[in-house]
């Protein structure tokens, strides 16, 4: 029994030294975890809605790796997929990320937050050292991870740079305004449905500062990491028809995603830089 007790003690203390007759049972030190943050276009066989964490399980023949996708908050799915070794190298992140808030889940997401005395809407473009960099109408703003709140894309496209009415002066009242906008757009909770921007924004934003349907926004696609140009009207239509489970008429041409606007030409190549990693400007191949 003494030999067994000593062996167990050594296991718990990570000392792989066993007295005879346990010498043949030496343990292999565990390899450090290898974590990646994949873009949807890296694994086009799956319908991912944005950057997704995965753990590299093994290297496989033919310069590929087997990756297990980690479950997003509130889910339990752990899909396994093969990706190229090149993608693994490009998308590698610190293993500690998944143990410290997993900030990559919000990369390229639309968000809102309070910054000093302002209520701002924008898109997360990068993250480092406990802070997100968020693109807003006021420029890039650095904000702590726990101070940003995820929101529907149509909300940010509608409220980007809009002056809010004076009664909306904190995140609670702003969240209520967001719900009002979505109810009006989708016809929920007794609201009469509308895609008219002035009607949608009544009592939320100052009319002279509202966008119109043709207003263009530059957005980083969460599917490819490339900068694209999107009109406010396309995002409204996408939410109205796709999110609202309505069949669009032939006259409404919708892209595959909210940021895939068929009416807009591609941006020049030099404007398509990815913000996935500030030190490594890459895009999906």
C-alpha cells in the first residue's frame, strides 16, 4: 500500500517518478492547448455566424489539422472539423483567452456602450489587453471587455451617429429604445410593422440626424474579415424579411447575409484589410 500511496502523491504533484514496480507506468507530460479563432469562411461547410473558437486536437496527413469547435456561451455543441495547417497558424490565439472571458466571440460584432457621457454604437474591430477597439462615428474607441453589449446589426446601422432624444440618457433607457425599434420593424408586441426610418425612429432619435435607406456604412464582414460597403436600407430589409420570416418579393434583392449588399460594388483592394490580428493582415482565401 505504501508504494501505491507514494505513486498517487507523485501524480497529484505532477512528479512523474514512480517507485518499483510502477516504473513502467511513467506518464507523458501533457501538451499545452492550441487554440484558434476561426472565421466562417475558414470552415465554409459549417454555418457559423462569426468568429468561432476551436481547439486543435491533432495534426493530420496532408497538412491539415483536426479542430474541435468550442461551444458558444449558452450552447453545448462541439463540432469537429478539418482545417488547413496554414489556417491554424494564421488564426492561432493565446490559450488563456478561453479561460479569461473569451473576448474573440464579440470580434466584428455590433455593440453599444456608454463612454464617458456618450452612448455609442459601433463594431468591435480588434481586442487586446482587456479592451476592445470599437469603430464608432466618433472614431475608434477603446473600451473594457465587460462594458460592451452585443446588439442586432440593424440597431447599429440605424443609430450610428444619430443624436438620441434627451430622455434616452443611460444604457437602460437605450436598451428599451432598441426593443421599441425591433418591435416596430418586426411587428412584435402589438406594434404596427414598418420599414420607414422616420417611423421606426420616432421618439428615439432627432429626425434631422437620421440616416436614409441609401446611407452607406463601411462594415467588417464577420464572415470573411473583409471591409464591405452596406446600405442602411439593405440591413433593414434583411432584418424585416429574413429575421422576420417573411418571403421577400422579387423586387427586393437580398444578399446571403446582412452585410452582403448586392447593390454595392466591392471596395478597392487596399480598403479590404482585415482587423482579425493587428500584426497580421490576412483575409480568407
